[in-house]
């Protein structure tokens, strides 16, 4: 049905004084003696459009005042001192009825309550704003890489190799439970692929394959982690941005990561002023200023060893121990970027033992050319490295870790046929959205969160 987006009604001043048709869901309504009013939202803007109903016109509107009802309104757009623009209704049609048990009756609901109804929570102001920012951020990521000559590739979601080597993969099978097989090998041999398969934890390995042909590539799609972690920062299915850059070393990886983060946040501030003002007022006071400060300053850089020394000198009692060789916890990461540097920080050269097998080994024999980006309020949002480009070193490291070499034949071949220095990083997209919106739980920045013990 032909209609004008509510966002366009607010932005196009040329529509004022003319006839328009709008569609949307009733967000608020009130009925007085001579007039009735309702506010519509069609999802194109955070702002609600007020519909003014003059009862003297004899418009049939009673069924349209119920919250959640979908309606089409035809009328005249008029300037409004309070609302900017509103519609004087001349005709109202109910498109979709909504009964009294519609659960979004109150103006404010807790986020915990709204998580019980992911199919409806998008109609609230909070989630209207969250997913609008998410959309702009996704477009900005594509814009950044496309403008820098990167090729967008789609890496497989079903894979036979575990990129991280942590064993946190979801199994993919067409057989399911069965007691007729005597061994795992026999079971997998009879399965769809004839071997064990799982959902990808990362597109990096295949991304490196593409980078060795196209030079600069990026992936942007879902990853899956069967990690038994029920925290506000973890979900089992999340969206992953992963560039891979040929002929690049760690310093260049860091530079590209900083440029990308600043570009994306800049686009959000530019294109989502109403949404960002909403988050600043309702969820994190000073959010806009925090983001403006972030993109207007150079990010700091320190080594893991330097970070450990800073943490040991800290006049604070950490819940987790601070020792060289242990991974940094969120409390450590936030202290480094919030208290020590007061800005975003790249931490580099982590111990070899706590990082993945594919990272370039440094000359000291103890560390690898890894990097994490830590931001105030969240901690790590990017993890990356220069990749080990030497065939013999990579094979030796995989053997040292007791890894099965068979699934990695293609990956190892890259080190035999024209190997070059290269690197990349992974950005957890939902964690970026948490950071820029001030939302404190990852379940509130993804449409249908998948968590331990919970799927819908």
C-alpha cells in the first residue's frame, strides 16, 4: 500500500500543507471530549508522529486507539510548534487489530522483561534506537572497507577445522543420537560430510586464503561459539567483522583497526543524532562526549609486558591475579584504558602460550605479534595479530600443541606457495554496538540472542 515514511514526513518540509498517507503502529493514544490524539511509529525514525482527530469530522477512529494496532492514516500535514509536524486526520483504516492483552501497555519496561518477548521489543523506543544504530554501523563497516579497495568475501559457516583450536564448536550432524556406532570415526564416516563438521567460530582461516589471492579482504557474518559462558558479554551466535591484509605487518594492522573504529563511530554520530541523544539521556550520561573524545584522539599502544607492570603497580585489589603469562581479564583491561591511559589502547605482544597457534612468533621465543584493542567501559572489542607466514614455524607450533594437521592442509599450503607477511583482526560487532549505545548486556543489541540454555 502506497504511503510516505514517517521519517520523510519529519524531514521533508515540502510536505507541510499537502495531503499525505502514513502507516504505523499506535504507540500512545488519548481521547477527549471534542478531539482524539494518537502517536504512530513505523520504524523509520525514533520520533512518533502525532495524529490529530477532530471528532466533528465524523471519522471512525474508536478501534484505532488501541495500543499496538496497525493503522493507515490519510490527512493533511501541518506544522506544529511542539512536534515539528503532525497530521490532521481525514481518514483512518485499521490494518491490523491488537487486543487488550498486548504486553507493551506501559511506557517503561525493564530490559529483562523485554527479553522475554524478542518478537515485540523492537516496537519500543530503546530497541528502535538500538537496531537503527546497528544498521548504520553495519553500513559504515562496508563503506569503510569498500572505499579502501577491500574485497568482501563470504566464508563458510560449516567447517571441518577449528580456527581457534579451543574446541568450542557446535557440531553439525544429520544423524543425531545413535547407539549403533562403535566409534566416533565410524559415526562421522556415516554422516553427511563423511567427517566431523561444525559451525565456524571464525572466518579467518578462509579469509587468509582469499587475502592470498585478492590482497585485502573482509568478512562480515555470523560466528558461533559453544562456550558455556552466561555473562552480559557473551552469546553463542554473534556477528564478526574480520579483515585480512596481505603484505602487512602488525603496525599496519593496528593502523587499519584504529581507522575503521573511528570511521564507523563517526558515521553513527553523524547519521543517528536522535538515537544517540536518547542513549545519552537514558543509558549512559556523557556517551556522546565519550565517543567524540575517542575519535578525536590517537589510540595508545603498550605491550602486554608493560600492561602487567602497570597493573602490578595499581593501588587497587583485583579479583583476578596479575602475573606475566596469564590472560588479561575485563577488570584489568578496563583499568588499563580507563585509569592509566584514559583512552582506547592497543595492547601488543602477548605470551605465546595464551594465544592462537597461527600468530607470528616473535624473536624472543616467548611472545607473539598479537594485538587487542581495549576501550573504556567495555574492555576488549578487537583481537588480531600478524599471522605466522613461515611454513616450518607454523607446522612446529601446531605439532607442539598436539593439533591434528589433516584439516589444515589448505591453510598450510598458503605458506608453501608464495607466502607473504599478512595479518588481520576480528571485531565482535555486538560489542561495538554495546559500546556506542551504552547498552550493558549483549542480549539487548541482537535481535534473537542465543545463550546457554536459551533459544527461541
